């Protein structure tokens, strides 16, 4: 594990924060979009297992993580201040596949891992970004996303900004018109719907999956994703991104 | 300075990596340098290997509880044939004594597994008795002293090298430990995980049943090690919730000859190095060298 100093831990919405940590450049250059890292805040025994986070952005020697406060670990993380030290292990997992002419679709905090993809793929940017959240207040980092000059389609569950409804409804209309490869990250229900859309319109959909992770490095075999052909993949070493038609989403409860 | 000898097994340090907590070594060298592995790890205990490949359990397989971890992996492994062909050669390259953890569904399975490993250059085998015996209607070996007696006796006849039995912390633990001693196992590992349950969702009720490990169980297992070491001569390898040099030392001072770390590897793959370093800092004050 590496030690890193916090340079920023800023509230972006009621529950979403942007964390910036200072990391040596020769470590940072190993990170590819789609990979993740595990963070341990201190030597306390509860929570015990470091938590995994995707890489939101890298600028100079600062690595940014966009995270939502969900449980004990993220609550403790949100209380840390500039100058505090954390420990991390990474990069872990496989990078996103190299895609051409693709659409990004994010639900809620699912937007977190896509920032670094945009930064690293300036000459191969997605065709459009679809971004849905519960309300206007939960849509974060819009100014950052706008910098890449790609059309952004927005939806909110309550209609407080953009289309009223789920982002998958907008995405389905788009794919119907223009069938394109999809790269998606968000709640399980959203990913399931996208797998359905991909099947119906015969396009590839790559889904960034989530499950409780312990080791994150293939040691414990705890984070399995069921495969359609039978057997399992391990999210931490084979994922976290999977082609939707290869995984059995119905076998995940 | 830390070297130990358990029967014929010579270990550079008393630290072993516990079964199922470092995969089959595929990614170990990515996180621990070869020289750190050799210097700090006394022995490597592989993931449980069965006669045939096993896919393991459907998700969810793991969940965290206060200071602990519940797992329900289901002994995912490639089976003994693939293990020997595809994994063993690389495992031996670490240059650290290798102990293969074995998992069977009946006594005969363990005998066949030992037979398969007879000519391999491993140091020993560790027998997982926390599994159901299909020949006896699925009663767990660890709840059935009579079955354990036959199992250890037959394995001892077959297997000359190091033989250790990994006990469950529940059931007739003292009786099972005594049988292992009588039937001349070289050591007992105290202990496996504790049967536990976590409520994942309240409505509809969704639970995860599995084995609890981590610092939460340390006081329980430490007590078992302490009490059993007072009664029996058989060497004890302590295993339960060790994540620091202090934890390890407590086990050693309470009757264990060596110890295994498990959940610690999942927190930080470099904990083996950290723990040995910490033990070394304690040694002068504890042992008055």
C-alpha cells in the first residue's frame, strides 16, 4: 500500500464528495481508465477491509476520486481534511476496453469512473454522454464534463433537470436511432435495463459491475460475477467491466 | 532468529499464509517481492484442493461485519489434476515450504488426494475437516470424532511427510484435537472460521451464512489455543484474527508453535512483512536476549 496526502475533500452534493490525493507521478502513470484502487483510512479494525473506488481524474500529481457516502467507510472518509494521510493499493482490475464510436451512460455516482476515460481519450471521445440522477442536486461535475464538448443528455427521476424519468429511456430512444456500443456504470437496475437494450438492438454493452470486494487482487475469490456459459468471473481481476451478453445478470440477487 | 521446527517441518519464520487467502499464488509476486516472501513467510498453505474442479458458491460470497469478514466462497478450486499441472510448478518457485490444503467429501477422497501428491516436492498437507461427509449423510467431519479418527489414521499410514489437521473452532474441539495427537498427526491448526450469519436485507429477509474471520474472532481462538496447549503435546498452529505482530506474539506465548494469517492478507497483501518486522521489535523485550 502507498501513503498519500489529501489535498482536497470537497462536498459536491448532499452525499457526493470529490477527494484529491497527491501521488508520485511514476505510480500515477500506471493507472488506466476503468481501473480502481482500494483505500484504507487508518489502522482501526472497523471498517476492516479497504474500500474500492474508481479513478475519477488525474491532473498533474493529483488523483481524484468521486465518491458517495454510503456506509461507515465513506462516512469516515468524508470527515478527513486536507493534509490528512490515507493509504491505498492500486491500480487494480482491468482497464476499460478500447472502444470506437461509443456512448457513455452513467447513473448517479456511476459517473465517477468516466472522467479519467475522457481525459485519456481526447482523440477518441464518446459520441454522447447519458447521465441520469435522482434530482438536479445529485447531478455533479457537470462543468468538468462540459469541457470535453460532447453532447450530454440529462435525466432526473423528478424532472428537476433534463428529461423526467430514467436515463435508460433516453438511451433506448438513441440506440433505436443510432445503434452504438455502450459503456455504462450505475445502479444494478440500470445496468440490467441496458443489457436488455443491447440485446434488443444488437449492440455491444460493456457494464461496469459492482459487488462487495474484499482483497481486490484475486486472493479471496469473493467477488464473483456469474457467466452465461456457466461458472464465474472474478470482478477484481477479470473486471470490473464486462460485456453484458457474457454475464448472467439474472443470477445476481 | 525466528526459525521454528515442527516435527520435520523447518520454517524460517513461524508465519504461514492461511489457505484461501492468497489465491493459488497467481498474483502474490505482484505485491510481495520474492526476497520478502522468502525472508518473511515460513510456509505457504494453498487454497483447499479437491479431487475434481469446483466452481464455488453463487454470489454473494462475502460481507463485512464489525472487525470481521464472513465468507461463503465454497472451495472454488481447479481440482488436483489441474492444480498439479498448472499451479504447483509456479508455487514451488517461491522457494518457501509449501503445504497443500486438502478438501474431501469422504475419507477416500483425502486418501486419493494424498496419493496424488505423494511424489511432489511439497513439504506437507493440511486437512480441512470443516466439510460434510457424504458417506455419513452429510454430517461434518469436525462433529464426528469417529470419522476423524479413521481419517487421520489412514492418512498417517499413507503420508510420511508433514501432516496437519485444520480444526473447526466449534463442535467437540478438544476431543478432535486429542484424536489428532493419538493418531500421530504432526500438528493441528486452531482454527478455521466460525459459523456465522449476517443479515443483508431486512425485508424480504436476506442472509449470508458463512465463516467468520478477522480480529473479531481472535479472543475466541486464542482461548482455544491456550487451553488445548495446556492439555496436549501436539504442536499447535494458531490461526484466527492475526493482523499485527502483537497478535501473532500473543498466539506464540499462549501455546502456538507457529501461526497463520488469513484475513490480514485481504486487507493488505504486504502484511506478512509488516507482522514479522513487528515481532522482531518485540523480541528483545519479551525474550530478554
